[in-house]
């Protein structure tokens, strides 16, 4: 599970004011001047425009059906009406998630389905009425309507007034020619009126329109940010359901990792120590047959067998050390990591600042993490020194491994660091890699303490 340092990294472009955008292309215009013409702005404006008719539809459906169902609760008919209302709101929620995904780029996962212990209409109605997700969809259908009215009015007015004032120098002639007045009326009463009709006033109007036009995309973006929160919070999976999915995924990673470790141990035993022991038994058998007729050859064969025994014992020690070394169980991380550092090909300074020991499982993962990272340093970093620091912050165990090598460590999927990150994630851990080209490399791991 080693990662090759110095390979697999690429240049990361940034986006700046008037610089490269998110797509990597450079722009000559600054963002405020560019925003009114960007596709994202028009998609978000289209989202706001569509929000009002859909909000009216959802609000009307939700209020009408809930009122009908509540009124019919005195009879049994109210229950299926309310269940059908919740099911309809879930269907409208699917439409809203698709709209947010297509126009806002908001990826909202599907909520958890109805959980029915039995089959049949009664079980379905009970599951629908007890589902918190269904009631959140109903709440969205109610609260989205007033918000869609507000956002529609704000966005359309800013957009219309901004472009109207910006283009006023092009169409102000309409008023004296067809309206019978000098220009756009700014103020008027029974005694006097103010018209925007001279070049200075027309220019100021266009400049104010330019400010409105440049500000409108950011106002629309702020409005749609609220929509993103509403869609994600009310139409997506609940935190509990998301956590369950994460735990199921982590359990799968743990099971796969354990299976892979068992296969590795079996392979190492079969190809290493077991094969050597079989060869040793055969050599000793041949030595026993030659003992009477050729003692010298038998002695040489016994001597070779003695060497094979030493090699097999070393392989067994290495295999046991990779599983869970005895020094870790007996003396903790400080001694175990010092032993690992002593086998590294570069000098390693180890500093463990722990007043107590974490849970054995966390201790084992921390040992494995440092062992893998030091193995990477030995194989790929071309470093001359390395450091290992271990300390505790509140309820988290912090590990940092640094070296002065060539850098460029890649934590993308498919590398050894990606596999290490998956192992840490399985226990709510985090792996952060800071390894610019030409180094140095600093890898930080964070694990729950669970002492």
C-alpha cells in the first residue's frame, strides 16, 4: 500500500479576480462586469423565475390536500388523503431536486425511502405518516411559496430596472415622440415634474443602471443560496440517514480491509515461512539418510537447514510485527513507533506526547499509519531526515509525519495514500496530505481518541 512520491501530481490552477476561472480559462474582464453575461447567472435567474409558478403549485396542492385530509379525519378517509398528500409532496420534491441539480448544480441525494415492515395499503399509509422525510417535503411545499414570491419580486425588479436604466440612452426618445413628455419621469405632482431628459441626467441614469446590472447577479446568487439550503435541508436525506449510510460504507471498508489483510497473511505464510519449513523438512530428511554413509554432506545440509530456520523465523517475526507487534501491546505507541523508525532507511526523530493510551484499536491503526508512511519515505521520498509527532487534542489523536524529500505525494484514488485515507475514514479519521513538488512533505492523520 505504498505511494510513490514525486509522481502523479499535477498543477492546480486557481481562480482570481480577473484571472483564471473555475474552468481554467483566463478572463480579461473582472468578475463584476463578467457576471451579468455568464451562463451561471442566467441559470440562477431562470431558477428564480420557475420558482414562483412551481411554488404556487406546491403550496396550493399542500394546503388544499392537508385541509381536506384534516377535515376528513373524523372519518377514516382522512388518513389515506393525508398519506397521498405526503406521497405527492415527495414527488414534487423529486422535481425540485432535479430543478436544483439542473439549474443550480446542487447535488442533493435522494432521501431515505419509506420503511414498511409489512406489505399492503395500511402498512404504506402508516409508513408515509410516520416518515419524517415526508413531513419535511410537506414543510418545503409550504415555506417555499412565500420565499419564491420574495425572490421573484426582488430578482425581476433589480434585473428589469437595471437593464432599463442601463439602456436608457438608447430608448429615451420614446417619451417625447410617443408619450408626449420630455423623458422618464423621476418625480411629479400637481405643480411641477422632474424628467430625466438632459445629457447629464441620462448619463447618470445609465451609470446607476450599470451598478444595478452588476449587483443583480450577486443578489440572485444570494437568493439561490437560500434555495440550496432549503432543498438540501428539507428535501435531502436526514443527518441520521446520512450517518447510517456513512457507517454502512465504513463497515464495508473495514470488512474489505480485514479480508485483504487475511489474504495477505495467508499468502505471506504460504509463499514464505511455510515454503521454507517444507523445504527444511525435506533437507533434514535427506540429511538423516546421508548421516550414516556421508557424515560431512549431512553436516553441510544441517548447516544449510539452520540458516533456513533463521530466515523462516525472521519472516515470521516480520509478519507478526505487521499484524500487531508485541511491543505495541506491552509498551504503547512511543516504544512501537521508535522500533518502526529504527528500521527506516533515513534518520527519523520520534516524539510522542501522550499522558495516556488510546483504545487498542485506535492505537493499532495509528501504528499501522506511521509504519506505512515511513515505508513510503524509505522507498520513494529520497529524503535525508524525517520526523514523527504524536499528540492529543481534546478527543482526537493527532499524528504528523514529515520529511524533506522530493514531495509530490498523491492522495488521489488508486494510490496507497488513498487506501490509507479509507482506513482512517472507517473510524471517523482524517488524512491530510501537504506535499508540493520539490517538497517538503507533511502528512497529518487525525483519529478519534476512544480511550
